C-alpha cells in the first residue's frame, strides 16, 4: 500500500482485529492462529483496544507499507 500524502497525523491503517498476539519471530498471530501478519517494510504496528475490540494498526506516515498474510 502506498499513501500519497506525507505529514498526516493521527491516521492509522487497520491491519487486523480480534485476538492479537506478537509471536517470538516478530509476526502477529491473529484470531488464535487463524492467520499471521508479517511486516516486510520495517514499520512496527500498534496493538490497541477500541470499544472492547483489539486492533492491529499502523500509523500512516507516507511511506510504503508492505506485509504478508500467512494462512
């Protein structure tokens, strides 16, 4: 994903929601091992709670976002 504007504040890309855990290898385990998200572009996502739901989000800073979903 590429966002064309830089300098945006408080913009986030939601990568996943549900149960989220960070694995020892740096990947994120989603939904009790239903799938995994591995960041390829070096950004570090944030795990946060919003209205009782856990989300994996990435702050948008204008740089390309590359990740893989492993089923």
